[in-house]
DNA sequence: GCTGGCACTCGTGAGGACAGAGTGCCAGGG
DNA sequence: CCCTGGCACTCTGTCCTCACGAGTGCCAGC
C-alpha cells in the first residue's frame, strides 16, 4: 500500500497536470504544494509511483504525467465530487426551465452540459423499453392507409405509416383504437407484445388482416426504436484537448458520429451511480485517450436513460462529475413534472 | 476580359490545387496539363491573373493558390456540375430507401451527403410554415389535461401539453377535434390562424376557455416551430481540411454548433437552383475559409427546406455540387411518396 | 506574342551548439 | 529508517547557420 504522502504526491501531480497540461517535476511540485518535504524526497516517491504504474515520464528527464491507472486511483480514492457553485446551479435552472417539449429538454441539456464542463456532452433520449405507453393513436389518412402514433410517458412520440391489406371502416378503427388503448395504456413497452397478441381474434374476419398489420407495425416500432436515439453537443470543446489535439480529434470525432459506439459507451455505464471510464478502459479504440463520465437519469427512482460527457483523460474529474450529476438530477425532475 | 488560355490556366490551377493542396507553380502546370505553351508564358498569364485578383502567392517564390474570387470565377464560368457515377447513384437509393420516418429520412440524408462529399453535411427539416396540416389530434390525459399532436404532410410531428382552465368532457373534445380538423386539414400552416379564430364562439360558454387555450397553444406551436430544426453530420471530415486544419477547425465547429448561424446560412441560399458561397462571401466570420453549397429540396415543385454541405474553399466544386443536387432530388422524391 | 535564359528571393530542412529542466543516485545527518 | 543536499547525466527544445531547390520576374531574341 502506498503511504499517505505518496498518495498526496499523486494527487498533486494530477491536479497540476490537469491545470498546466505539462509534465510536472519534483521541484515545481514542492513549490506549489505544501508537502513539507524536499524535492529529493518527492523524487523518491515519484520513482515508486512510477514503478507501481501510476505515473510515467514521456521521456527521460522530463516531468511525470499520470497514467490511466493513476487517474483511476485519483478518481476512486483521492477526489470527491465537487458540488456546483450557486451561479452554476442557477444556470441549470434558467437553462432547463422553459423547455417546451422533449426534443427541447434534450437539446437544452446537451448544450448546458457542454457549457458547464467545457467538454463534449452526450444525452440519450429516454428509453422506450423502460417507458410506459401514454396513448396510441390511429388516424385514417385514406381508405386503406393509416397512421400510427405512439406517445410515451416521457413525452416521446413515434409515428408510422401503415398500408392496410383491405379498406378499414371508421367504426372498426374507433373500435381498434379503444381496445388497443385499454390494453396498453400505462403499461411498459416490454409488456406490450403479450398484451395485444390475441387482439385480432376478436375482430371480424375481413378486418383481421388490417388489425394484424397494425399490431405488427406497432411491435416493429417498439423493436426498432429500442435502438435508442441520442444527441451530442459541444464538439468544439474538442479543440481544448491539448497541444496534440490535431492527432486526437479525428478518431474522437469519428467515434462520436457513430451512434452505435456512443450508445454502447453509455450502455456500459452502471444503471445507478456515476460511472467514470478512463482512457483504455473504454472499449472503443478511438476513445483510448478520452475519459467518459456517465450517469443515469430518470423521472422517478429508476433511470430511463443516461447522459454524460466525453473529454480528455486529463480532465477536471471532481468538477466534471459534479456537473454531470447535478444536470442529471435536474433533468430527472423536469421529466417528472411534465 | 481574360483570354481563353488564361481561363484555362486558372482552371488548371484550381484543379491542381484542389488535388494536391499545395501552391502550384508554372512548371508543374505545363507538365500536368496540355496547355501547349511554355512555363514562361504561363508565368506571364499567372502574373495577369494575380493582378486581377484571381490567384495569390502565399509568399514570394512559392506557387499560386486561387483566391475566393478565383474560385468564384471557376464555379461560375469554368466548372460544370459533375453528374454522379452510377455506383454513387445506387448508393443514394440503397441508403435512403427504407427510412421509416422523417427523423430517419433526415438522418440518413445527412450521413449520405457527408459520405458522398466527404464534407460536413447540413440538412434542414421540412419547414412547418410551408407545410400543410395532415391531422390535428387531441387526447385527454386527465380531467383537465390535454395533449395536442400536430402532424404535417411531410411527416413531422409536434406535441404539446395543455392544462385546461376547466374540465373538458369527451363529447366536447370529440366535437372540437372534428371541427378543428375539418377546418385546417390540408391547409397551409400560415393560413391556420384565420381559419380557427372564430371557433370558440360556437362552443358552450363553459368550454370556451378551454377551446381558446387549445387554439392559442396551437398557434404558439406554429410560431415557435417556425424556428426550424436541422441536423448536421460528417464533422469528422473537418480533419480533411488541410495542413492548417488545427487553426481552422475551431471556429467552424463553433459555427456549426450554432443552429442560428446554420439556419441563416441556408436561409441565404436561393430558393431554387444551387447556391455556392465561397470563403468571405459567407457572412459568418468563422466560416470565412469555408465554402457552402446549398440547395432547396421539396416533395413537389416547391422547396420545403434546404440542405447542403460545408467544406474548405479548396473543395471539388463540380463533384460536390453534383452530389448535393442528386441527394436533394432524391430526398424530394422520398418525401413526395410518404 | 511566345520562348529560353538568368539572376534573385524565400521557405525548408539538416546539422550543431547550448541552455534548462528534470532525473537518479549517493553519502551524510536527524 | 527516512529525509536531504549535492552532483553528474540525459534529454528536449530552441536558436543559429547554411545550402538547396522551387518558383518567380524580367529581358532579349525569334
């Protein structure tokens, strides 16, 4: 186990490196932090920390920089979550209140998060599978053409066109609409398939084809849209990456464009509590020099989706974690109210 | 007026510079293009072109690069629109067919355009003000709480919560729904306000307050959403910007994050026909070293929105213009079908 | 009006010297 | 046993200089 002071040295190295973005040497450390020991002692400690793999030197006779393992220790043991200042808290309220619909909530959240953390923000739309059905609407557009509209308790709306195998009367339509709603409203998406499977049986044979078509479209929608949507923002913060940003930025931009990658990234985060993935802990290669801070958010006690930020491993973890947590909580409240 | 050969020299310079991204000299020009004259002659021509402001040299004794004015002349007079190859055309079909809803259409379009042009793609959602109403739906969520759902002919869906001043019965609701739809379905959004203004008068006094609330929410939605939405993609193509991309990329990324800027950018494009804005022709400062190629698209003869790409002024104009035009046409078809 | 020749200008890259920062190690002292 | 000061060593980054080459502008001749 590392002594108390060595941990203190590691903390100091991380803090300085995050601030200056330059390898930090023993002398600078003793000057900027009250460690109470001489540079030589710090050098010994640093040698140990390097042996243990917490720090590394880019080249002989340069200062040290934290490794992923070093950041990991820092996050787990040495750093708390920094609560937001009250101006920041006010900013969250001002920014998120007055959102008119779900798109707006997500859009504002992503901008807010990017602004607070000065990093790339990623916000997942509330999941459909974990949502409940608020309403299913069926509209007749033409004799044999329907529109299916699906509304969730989180305000998300999906619609699909349906070409019916046979004309479908207004009364049958009203009937189907009523029966559908009575069965599925308030239920979780995941349960819908069983709830509707016997519906066609109760219709006249000439309508049965259409009813089946409608139901299969509904189920398809549920499956397809399990593939979640998300929104990202603050990509211009990538230019803050550091002096080597020209090399780093390309794979990161590419990864950010792949929704699949991002969804997997958020998916790997724990359902509750904050998850921090540092550097190579991220499965995706392009993100090997980034850290991801993610957390679930939801209207109630349960997470309906996740949000987070992507930034350089050299980031202000306490501040970032504080901002992410605060935003997630407030978004949860907003969703609960609407 | 410039002689035929001088124009030819300009064309050659533009083509070479776009290809190599390096200042092009007189010798290289005569080697790569059959101009039929010696380097010395080309040098004289280049001196003239430089006097006229079509080309410039980064420093004495380097080759020449086209200026914005040079690109302008190239686009206006020297370059056609390059039609797509048939594999590319097939790619468009494969990629866009099978889109399930409007979000999907726009999403696929943006990815496709980014891929074809290897630049940043921007696609505006079909405008509401120019759209027509397909259906207005009113759902009762609770005794005094309604949901308004607005569906456009381009497949766009907007919804709003409404808190009613007084409980509103199912019959009144059905009544309002029917009257609303009979008045506005098939009409343009811009015309809706006049069409509904006298609606409250025909209701019982106890319902009149709710009806007014619903209508004002509807009108609000129309106004708010005139503020258009758009989607961008292919930002990782910004890394293709050239050797000076580290400096260029930041203002561009920042501009791309400002929806307002992008909307203005697309708004400045002509309603019909392709618009190319080169370098400083763009009002926004951050985009002074980019060119924007934009074109309107629509389900019928009229444009309902615009799409385009943003790239370095040093871009392949004929190819880009060809791709943008082809994609716009095909998206128009898709929208017309749905 | 085109061409070949020539002198001139600069940016670029290689090579070398130098200062500065930082380290590792060691011997001495609390 | 741990800390400290000292010292030699190793790198990197920077600043020269210098030679090279690409490209130009100009001029005289065809």
